[in-house]
C-alpha cells in the first residue's frame, strides 16, 4: 500500500480506502456484523487505513462497525465520516435510496458530530464531511466557520464535503472548492464517467480568495462505474431489487460492456482492468484516496494491490482521454446529471 498526506494537515491516508456503505446499508447485499468486520480486518491487514463512513449509513451502524472492528487500533486507522442527514427524526422514512431530510444548521451539525464521536468511541474524527451539500450550504458562512471551529477544538483533524448521491452538481463542487478550500472533497469520478468530476477538480483548484493555495485533495467514489470497470459483467448480468445497481437502466449495462471492450489495452499479466481503473485515478496527484465499492475478499485483495501494479503510461492515459472524448464510441447516450450543471454568463460592463 502507498499513502498520501492531506496538505496543511498531518492526516495520511492509504491510496485505497474502504467505504462502509457497501456493508452497512443493504444496497450491495446483506452482511452480518461478523462478515462486515471480517472484511474490515482483512482490509487493515492489506494496508488499507482509511475507513469512510456516514452517520446516516444504517442509521449510525457504519460508525458503530468501526468502533467494534477496531477497539484497540485507533492509532492505526483514519476515520472519515459524514453528517447532514437527519436520520434521528426521519430514519424510518427511508425508502430504498430516496433521500431523507437534511439539516445543516450549526446546532444540528455540532450535535451530530458529538453523537458520531460517541458511536465511534473516539475523541476525534480524522476527516469530517458535510454529506451531499447543495448550493445553500456552499454559501453558508456560519457552517464553514463551524468546521474550522471543530478543527481548533480537536474534534476533527480535517474537514470537507461530499457530493451526491448521484452524479452531477458541477458548480456546487467548483464553488465549494474555490470558496471554502476544504481539506477534502468527495465525488464520483471514474474512467467511464469523467464528467463533471474532472471539471470540478480543474476549475476548483483556482481559489477565488487572494493568495489562497489549492489545498483540497479528493476522495473518489464510484471508482469502477458501479462495478462496470471490474470487467466481470455480461449482457445477462442481473441485480436483486434491493441492490442499487438495479436502478441503472439496461442501456447502462449494454453500453458499458461496449465501452470496456475499448479499454482492454490496459489489461496485462500484472494488472487487471479493475486495478487499471484505480491506477487511472491515482495518476492524478490531487486524488488522495480511492474508495472502490468492496463487498468480497477476492475483490478487496485485488483493489488493495492496485497501487503496486504498473502505473499507467503517458500513452495509455492519452488513449483513455481520447476514447472518453468520443464517449468510447457510443452514440446517442444522454447522461443524466443532477444539480447546477450550467451557469448564466455574467453580464459584461459597457
């Protein structure tokens, strides 16, 4: 395993992280507590130190899993979690992946952090993220002042935000990174779905504050386009109704299979397609860690070994970029983005 340090902090994260949403929400199959903890233990054995949870995953369960899995290894792991959904009052209203109400008021977030600390059985959170922010949260000075206060108080070591749950929210991401300079920013980004992730990082790295540096590093989720880039799907692949992938249209599967055929040049005796997908991300130094969806040990071993596989060459990176510009040869595919994807041009003074 290799590691990267967040600028202006001493938070050092493994290049491959473990996202707990797969084992705590039921959206990737059901895991017993023993099965979930066994996977987490194996992850640490393989060098993964970053464990990314959220208070709303399983109504607190993902954070409880971290405390139960690592009762004596606090100094060996980096805990990331997220706050912003009011599952305390609305947790029983969740239907599938439909969002429940959010609350980003200062009193609620402060209380949510304290409750997360209790569930985690720790006195500090290494990386705290505001969960699936929208533009009002980007513009809320009091909210970001609170994040800095929590750092000064020692309750958190680094702060940031996450975008989601789906793909999109381009200018929410750009404005947040430019204006708030979070230590971390988590978003969807992969070789098959490079937009708007690439634009968020490219535009966001130019802070609007005079003299400000681009300190933000990125945590990347949906690294394999919901498993497509693992190279194991066929046209006959189906998913259970409770599996989040069942909500993807059939065209996603059919077109995706055609797309990964164009990427087979990345596969070799020392690198699988799934590992190449992670190396494609890690070629960008702005990316601190990748959070692939992990739900079985063989896959965990494959992903954890990715940083030690051959890095993508400049020629390979160029070829992937050229394919992406042509949507990997697929015509007529209309992406479905959420949030603010366009801006009205500013009036030019005369």
